[in-house]
C-alpha cells in the first residue's frame, strides 16, 4: 500500500476546495489546498507599483501580470502561431515523457513550481499514473484559482491521483517541503519561467532547490534557448496583439485595484531582444508627455514621451551559461531533451 500521508503539516488556515456537491462527494479527499498565508498580495502589489513607478527607469515586476484576465491572456499567448516555447516544450514532452520519467527514478511524487493549466504536466502524469499504483501531485502557486479550476479535470482523468496544492510562493514552498522530506520527488519548473528571473534570482532559486534535493530527488527544468533575434521578436510581438493586451492589462489592473487613471490608448506595448543581456525585454511606452494619477497613492506620476515602464525580462540561454548556472547552484545535469531545432531544452538535474 502506498503511503499517502500529507507531505507537510496542515496548518489551521488550510481549507478544502469547495466544489459542486457531486464533485465534492467524488473528489474532496483527493484535492486539498494548503494555504500558507504569510503575505498580503494586495499590499505587495500596492508597494511594488508605488516603488516601481517612482524609480528611474520605471519598472513593475512581471509577477503582477497574472490576475484573472492576465492568466487568460497568457493562455492565449501560448496558442498564438508566433509564441513557440509552449508548443515546443510540449512536443519534447510528448516525444520523451516516458524516457524522462524513467531517467528520473521510480515511485515519484510530482512537485510543480507554477501549476499553470497543467497541460504539459499531463504528459508526465500519463506516464506516472500508468506506472505507479498511486501518484501524488503537488502544484505550487501563489493563487489557488488555477489549481481549483484544473484540479478536478486531472482527478477525473486519473483515478489514482491525489493533488495537494501549496498556495504560497516558491521560497516558502521549498521551506515547507524541506521540513518534511520523504520518498523520491520529481520537481518541475517548466515553460522557461526561470527566464523571467534575473541571473541572480535564477542562481538563488536553483541553489535553494539544489539544497532541498535529497540524493534520489530530481528537477526537470525547461529553458528557452538563444536563437535568431527575429524569431524571438516575433514571439513577443504576435500579429493578433495578444502579448500587447497582456502587457497593457497591467495598467488595467492598476486602474481597478489601485484606482489609477491610466488611459491605455496613450501607452503602447514594446518588446525586443536585448543581445547584450540575452533577453527579451517588455516595456510599456508612453506615447506622449503625460501625468497619471493613482488615487490609492494620493499622487500622480509623470511620463515623458517615449519613457517606458519595464515590465518583463525573458532570458534566453546557451548551454555554457546553463552549465555554469547548474554548477553554481550545486546541481548536476543528468539528462537533456531538445526539439530538433534546439529552440528549447528540458534539463534533468540532480544534486551534485
Ligand atoms: C511565463 N513566461 C515564461 C513567459 C515568457 O515567455 O517569458 C511570459 C510571457 N511574456 C510574454 N509572453 C509570454
């Protein structure tokens, strides 16, 4: 019998996900969310927007893209013709999931940083659930919405799956998981989300995960590789304007949540490859000299024509940089799977 005792202590503020009566009857024991409430997300948004718009150059971190509308728009981006990373990574998984899972070990618990819509995770779950009597899946997300939405679909698909979501940030999730080590774990960090970290943040994150890995644990890390700048530029400037809407939605969010007065028609989406830093940069560029009031702060912010708010970096890697990054974080590369064009790489890492 496989031990399905929780990976971590259920804190008093943990609560079960509410579903329709039918789903509750069927699923409530198999889908549990642990809310590790330690921060006030609204206050964080407030503080970081005020600091970021007061700084020079202006900036707002990309983690704030993902309100409900932002998450929907991101899903749409992944389906545009130009945005290749999602479908390329899914293609690698479709071709090699079995081999990857076999290389990762036996009797695995699956732990995913950033649960997304779990589309790619399903390719791994197909293999794991066919091979193990029971599978435990631990999605980690700062928002419960995606897990609540997609969790029931996963449970319906896999009768031997248990989902124990951790609603918190990566740092606190690692702390929590560290406190309760147990059987072999396969950590997933897919979608090249590592690329949205600065090089220092990437080093810090991988070092934290590296330190948490027991000898039999593994990390499967998806990274987007350097390629022709035109391909990169196109991926972040799709012809249907979905990425532009995603970027501009940040201003809509400020208007709604912080009582801002941004006129979206006076800003434009800007995305380009910065070769020196090997990253796509996304900005919101002011089309004219203007002043925008944000009631929540009781003040206004000035924007010169062509001044930008830097909203995202998406780093693209080469193998040499990855080797240094993994080594510096105390991890060893055990396997790598790529698409035929080597646009994207899935790296299987273990502790050094
Ligand atoms: C989530 N992340 C890996 C995406 C990326 O490609 O950096 C976010 C994104 N931004 C614009 N398009 C997609």
